[in-house]
């Protein structure tokens, strides 16, 4: 989303989101049923798939997966890009 195109509110929105309070609000929203639905719908779009492929390696690195699993998934992701 381009926050510069929100009728002059872009700077205020971007400033809030970059603050600790704004980041906490975003995290709480993304963990809510509405936030999960938003992410699922976004992941179904070409732009969403591209975005998810770019962040998935970091998500995978933060999971407690069996040895070799993260490397296998990251290798498969490399074939998708």
C-alpha cells in the first residue's frame, strides 16, 4: 500500500505504524480473525503471493522445524521465484 496516496494522511499513518504503539496495533490486528482473513485474501493475489514468497524465508527461520526441513522449504521457494 502506498501511504502517500491517502489524501495527505499518508505521513501520519506511516508515522503511527512506525511507532511502537502502531506496530503493536498492527500485530494485534494481524493476529485477529479479521487480520488472518485479510492475509489469506491477500495471499491469493499475484501481488500477495510475491510478497509472501519474499517474507516466508524469515518466517521459516523463526520456526522450530526438524533439522533440514527449513533448508528443504527454502530450496523449494527458490524454485518458485
